[in-house]
């Protein structure tokens, strides 16, 4: 009896140790991933600084009505600055000796943005080596269009020489698919799918840059409210007001809810 009790006790200890080990492994994995994200975000920021690229154009589009002119004004700037796009590669084509890489980008409020960018042979070679993965792209956009037509085809199998196919081209008034064309100034390989584009977008947002390493440790509802304050009121505030708000939130993250309420009441 004493022996069986001892065995059970040892098994419980082993199970407990195994549980602790798994928890520590999960924490270590999460910490490694966060460090990878921080390091990648830093590399993207350095690339944007090198090319003087606009990083926050998506915030402007998220507040838009989905019109072509709004996306065009966000991507084709009067100062000719390129824009940062976090995207996945879908295809590579070549026409008249020029390479084009087809990227896709998701932005809140829009279905999808499809980018067709002229790339150098060296850039295409890098993409081919890295397979179809995720990239940070510095894009010089020259054209923005909404896809407003759909092509429908119906065919019948015919064992004769001439199969019968009918094609219909008609407008698609509900389309929210945008086609963007331009040139790829630079691209940065982001690795595999573990590095979520959503997480990188969050890290590269203007609020996260202001809060630095503290951003990742803030609760999700606090980060969401900070982004709301930033989108809605930041441009109306002077430098001292912005500094005071950031300082207050760093001291007490929950103060952002009072800040949001105060700004809402004042406006």
C-alpha cells in the first residue's frame, strides 16, 4: 500500500513538472516571437527612413468611404514619396522584357488591394529564392483603379473540332477590389507565416512607435482605444497636448479611457 501511494505521488510530481515545463516552453516561444517581431519592425522602419517612405497611409484609408480617389490620394502623394506595403506575393510575370510582381494587401474597410509592381531582375531573383512568402515593399505608385467589370464564361464540352463557349462582360457595382500599379523601389523579406502581417502592422503604427517597447505589453482594449484617439484627434492636438497624453498613459494605461471621454465631450 505504501509503495503504490509513493508511485502515485511520484507520478503526480512528474505530471506537474511536465505541465510547468510546457508552460515555460510556451512562454519562451512567445517571447522569442515578440523579439523577432520587434527586430523585424525595426528593420522595416530603417528601410522606410532610407527611402523616406510613408508608413501610416493605411490609417487614412481605414477612415475613408472606399472611393478610388481616397485610396489614390493616400498612395500617390504630391511630394512623390513612396509608401510602405506589407503584402504577400501572388505571381510573377514578364512582358516585353520587364518583370512585374503581383502582390496583395489587406486594409481594414476594403476587400483587397492588388498591386502590380515593376521589379528589377535582382528583386525577382530574391523572391524566387525565398518562395511565395511575405514582404515589406517600398512602392512608388503611379495608378489606382477599382475593378468594376466581371467576366463570366460558360462552355460546353464538344467532341468535335469547335467547342462552344459564350463570354459575358458586365459591370460589377459591388466591387471593392482595387488594382494598383507602380514600381518596387525596395523589398524586405519578412520570413515565414509566423510573423503575422497584422502584428507587424500594429507594431509599425504611429501609436506603437510613440510607446516603444511598452506597446506590446499594453492590454488589447487599451491599444485599441489609443489607436482610436490617435486616428480621431491626434492631428488637432499640439505637441504639448500629445506629449502630456502619452506621458499620462505610460504612467497609467487605463487613463486612455478618460482621455478618450474628455476628447469626445470637448468635440
